[in-house]
C-alpha cells in the first residue's frame, strides 16, 4: 500500500498491486485494474519509487 496525494490535497492510500497504468498528461493519472482513475500530485517517477520502497520493505520482513 502506498500513500499519494490527490489534487484536492487529500492523502489516500492505494493498493499498489492494483496499479495498471501511470500516465503524466501533464498531471499524473493512476489507472487501477478496477478501471478507477485517480489524479495525484506525485510524479510518475515518485509513484514508481514509492512502490519500490514498499516492496523492498515488504519482502525484507519475510
């Protein structure tokens, strides 16, 4: 799970396993496998880094 900031400054936590596409158009749009789209303040690269950090943390605990 990663924390992102929606354009209205609301922080939300999303399941990173549901991320299908991350687009910068120029705002960052995350499309989930459910079809839902979330417009966020973080860049595409920031989201990728958040997912990598989360996965490292998750797998280092095993």
